[in-house]
């Protein structure tokens, strides 16, 4: 009997640890989502950088709420730093609770889901600095320091007995809420202001790109690939943000949403250039400062 205890008890302890270590939660069949508002998700706003699938770079960004909705993007790079796929996310208040919807896109902007289809995640539980949707989790990496980072996890379909999860851990990329345009502005003034922010973001992207090309000028094939990747980024940014414009075409905030999309993507691109081409593996200081959100 004691011999079986020595075998079984450690296995039970290991099994309990594995269950407690799971990031995602699952709602029981027919579960009801708890009351929640978009205001409880303010800790999610910002740009978050980390490592994704296969150890390749990944980043997630969330804009401040527009009415009862927050818009987010997720970008998964491949081993070369190029876009592998992206996600367009909507986190919205519905029927007194929160619902998360997303669509996947390949690097050429072809969708994974059918035109009218999307993935929908219903809320299972909401806590300070955390939201647990059915099979998907968003939470602060450190509840005592909400702006330091986030954890995103999704449960995968699998035939294995134990749950299979993809877990992404992101650090904050600069401060999460840059001061850009004053409050109480007209729609026209807001659009003009954010057009200026975009111009500054593009100027910095061009400056960081020029520094990257200069650093590697002795490697013409690499220089050509870096330049080509930036040209692809510009085309992708225009296509993605044109889709945002189309989505908001009937709303007065369509200009703001489109410009915000371009600013966010441009800031992410500047950071990718900095991370891939302007930093060093050792303690050598980077050639330019780490770029945060454009103000």
C-alpha cells in the first residue's frame, strides 16, 4: 500500500499542478457570462511586444475604447521577421457583458475565415486586470504593475487528454497612453491632429530604416531584403487600414480610426526595425533609442 502511495501521490500532485498552471478557462455547457463593461479593460490599452509561435517575434496592440468597443491587432512574425499572420480583434460590450471577436489574415491579407465568419469568445470570468473568455485569456502579467506587460493565451483543439495552449507573454513597448491630441476637439481637428502624428511616425520609421540600411551597407543582399520588407509593410498598412476605413465608413470617427490604425502599425514597424537591425546581441548600446508610441 505504501509503495502505491509513493507512486500515485506524486502523479496526483503533478496532475493538480498541471491543471492549476493552465492559463485558459472553459465555460460549462450553457453557461451565462458575468456582467462586465469595457471600462474594466483599460489596463489592456497599449502596445505589447514579445515572443510568439516558434520563438519568433509577436506583438499585440489595443486602442482606447471608442464607445463600447476596443479594437486590437495581433501580429505574428516568422523566423526572418516578416509577417506570418495577423489578427483583427474587437472587444465589445453586448447584453451587459463582454464578447471578443477576431478574424485571421495571411501576410497577403487573405482571410482564414470566410468573408462573413469570425471567431467569437464569450466571457467566463472577469477579475481586476484579467478577463477569461471561453478558451481564451487576457490578463496582466503582474496585477500589481498593470502597465508592465500582459499574458494572452488560447486553448487549441487537440486529441491529447491534457489541454493544449498557446501562451504569449508581452512586455510594454514604451508608455501605454501617449499624449497626442487634446481633448474636446472637433472631428476635423482630431483628424488633422492625427494626420500630424502619422507624419511624425512615418518620419521616424524612415529614419530608423535609413540607419538600418546604412549599418548593413556592406551586405547588399540583406539591404535589398530589408528595403523590400518595408515596401511590403507600406502596402500591407494601406490595405489593412483601408479595411478599417470601410468598416467605419458610416461613422463620424472613420478618419480617426483609419489614422489611428496607420499610426499604430507604423510605430510597430519602427520597433521591429529597431529590434531586428539596430540592436546587438551583446551589451553594445543600440544605434538609436528604442521607439515608443509616437506623440
